[in-house]
C-alpha cells in the first residue's frame, strides 16, 4: 500500500460516485454546520458593539437588531429554495447572474463567494480555538498552531471523500444542535420560573450607559456585525449536485430544516443573552457565560463548550463542500485553471480542497487567529452574493412570468433591496476595521478570473481544427513505432501526427479515457475527419492516466523485435510568460517523467507555440 492510499484510503471508481452523494440525514449536518455555528459568535459580535457604547441599554435594543436579521434569514431561505429549483447544476448566485444579469455580475458573485467561503474556514476555525481557550485558558499562547492543525485535519478528512466526511462530521453537529436545544429550553424554563437571574459582574465591567438614546450608527454597526449569522445559507444552492437523487428535493428539504434550526437557536440564544445581560469578556465567550449561568460548571457546561468548539471546526466543512463545487463550475466555464475541474482518487474536487487549506491557513497566520480581526472581512462578500442572487431571480421572474411569478418577483425584489442596503451598511460600518481590503481583493480576483477566461478563449480559437491536412507522404518507409497521446483533435495534435508521419509508418493515437462521453465524442470526430491512423481508447475507472498508459506500453514493449523502439509523442505549450505554465503542461510533465522508466520508449516533446499577439498570429496564418 502506498503512502497516498494509507492517508486517503482506497481509490474509488467513477461509477461509485453515487455512493458519495449526500442524503438528507447526512447532508443536513454537513451543510448546516456553518449557519448553525454562527450563534457561537454572531450574538457576541453584536454585544461587542452595543455594550461599550450604550451600557445597560444594549440589552433593551437587542431585539431591534435580532428581529430584522431573522426576517432577512426567512426571505433568503425562500429565495434560495427557488434558486435550487431552477439551477440544479449548482453555482448559486454565480449561476443566477450568469444567466440573468451578465458576465460582470457573475464574476463579482463568484469572487464574493470565493472570499466568503475562505473567510468561513478562517473565522470558524479561529472561533473554535477561542471556545477551546475559554474552557482551557492554558492553551492561549498556542491558538495559531491549534487553528492550523484543525484546518489540516478537516482538509485531510475531506480529501478522503464526501461520504467519510459526512460520517465524521455528522454526529457532532447533531449533538451540538441537541445540546443548544437543551440549553435554550432549560434557560427559558428557568427564566419563566424566576430561577435564572442576570449575571453579576464586578464593578466597572458593565459600563453605565454613555448616552441617553441609542444612535442609529451604533445600531447599524451592531446589525452589520450580527449579519454574520446568515453566512452558510447559500451553501446548499452552491452544492446541489452533491446531494443524492432527487438532488433538488433533498437540497430544498435540507435548506428548510436549516432555516428552522437557525431561527430557533439564534432567537433563543438572543433571548437568554438579553435577560442574563451577558457582557463579552476576554477569554470567556458569550455562549460560555450563558451555559455557566444555566447549568453551572457541570457536565452539560463542558459538553456545550467542547461541541461548540467542534461545530465551529465543522462549520469550515460547509466551505469544503460549497467552494470546490463552485470552482468546478468556474473551471468548466474557463474562469479558473482547469485543474479545479478534476476529481481526486476519492471522487472529491481535491485541488479545490487544497486551495481552501492554503488560503485559510494564510489568513489564520496573518491575523493571528483573532476572530474579531477576521469578522470585518467576513459578512461583506456573502451579502454581495445575496444581492446579486436576489436581483437575478427578480429579473428571471419578470421575463419568464410562470405561474405565481408576481409573488416570487415580490419576494426576490424585496430581498434584493434589503440585502443591497445591508451590503452597503456592512461595508461602510466595517470599512475602517478592515473591510477596505475587500475593495481591493474583489476587483483583483475578478480581474484574475477575467484574464484566465480571456487566455483560455484565445487559445481555444487557435487550437480549432476544421480539416485534417497531413503534409507527409504515408508511403515513405519509417523506422520506429509511434504512439501519439491525444486528448482532443486540434492543431497541437495535427502537429504531433504530422511529426509522427515524418519518422514512422506505424502510428497509433492513444487516448486514456477519464470520461466515457468525451471518448464517444472523440470517436465520432475521428470518424468524421477520416483520420488516417488507428485510434485506441483505454478506459480508466479511477481517473488515473499514468497506470493504464503504463500497462499498455509494457504490453507493446514485450512485442518489440530486437533493436526496435517506441516513440511516445507529447505536446508542450510554449507561452510568452512563465506564470502561464500554471495553466498548462502539468500532465505533460508527469507523463514525461514517468516514461523514463521504460527502456525501449523514447519521449518526444513537440513544442506548440501559443502566440498572444493577435497581429502576429494573423500574419502567420496568412503565410500558411
């Protein structure tokens, strides 16, 4: 067994992907963990704004902040259920914008969602560490390392496959939901029976009110901090293909259950925080103080602390399901490197998973795993995507005018206005605290996606092959066997086959098939173009091209006569800029490295020069 199999487990076949889909039972904890866990820091972020500003008045004003958040949450649940119905391919706000608004809005939503998912991992893991440090203060000096270990662990579990991740993460999420339900019900019972009094703090901890009334700016800033509670709602619509059939129905059911749970936990926790008059303290989270007030430092207190820490780790898992699926769609549309569209040995989008790990780890190190430093970057992106999704659906209903379109149009129109206003509020209120970074990051990310798409589009135009026209005489005697590796019939392949004709009269085109539908298209195009060499296709159920190609070559080598050899022809893109190699040649590199094991196989790398200058390209085409 290789080290890779030891770490990730036995590879899965393509036809086993149905077993990796999420059922409602296991899909709920995977998708709900982010939104559910937000109660662990959303209430605290609100109080961190209100308490220092207005003292005891903070607890009287809390309902005026929580109720709009819960109303907006209900609107988003209804809206995203409609998105799930109409966009079963996934992609959420990106898919809505792509179809109904335009390319710029689609890229903005994709950039915003990408940032939001990465921030989800960084904030969730950092909050988990904060909860752990609250219960065990001796770990305070090691919180960055603890956070990095947690990110690495959750990344490894996701690389092992969706089914395995759901088993690991599902039970802790259900235990957290159950323990929060017990906390809220016991707390409310004690409040109604008069056995739960406000928490008493030492002098100077709870400030006296600093103003006669509460300023609108204070309320808006507290509201913008509390809006982090809504992060995670969009994840279900992004990952619809991850659900078992019927995927649309299962995804909608999970979304409705998720919304109900969030309203109950967020609302119940807010009531307890308000009646107990909880003040945020360094080293003691609001949820920790509520648990201590209701249960004391008993077994249930430590259960809630431990599983709060776990659910905050698991909240990051929502991003590991949503973002790789989004990156797959973006890669399919040509906006990010195509490596993000490939599934790994466990049928997960492993490149997307590794990307999340690198980006989140960088944020944790850069911000020293401080939740309050990361939060200002957190809510803006998700509300940008909310607004684009709402407006896109509003336009869709106005055009389609299907049954009940007026009702749906009203919901999405109202939702678009509210989320747009919230986006502005959140951005303005958090601008000085760090949200200004997003004003730079979003355009840069959009420009990067646009540039990658332009790059791939221009290459696609140059690679098109409408007619096969060899320029070597097939009757000339050759002295070697040639195998030309092929993915598509295009100009690079034409150059490779013409070179093969110049050195051999025994040529085979070889395609190692990862996707049967692509192989069928290749066979059809091969027949339509009347290609003069035989095509051999090897199907690989594990998406690995190296091992099947290796077996094929050993078989051909054993049949060679003394002194004969085989030339394997590969194409390498030659580009103007070194960083362009990130988008090309990875497969060529690994195949050429592996072929050196074969004694009687020569690797021939044919350069194909990509010309970025349109004028020069036109002149060269004219010379032909």
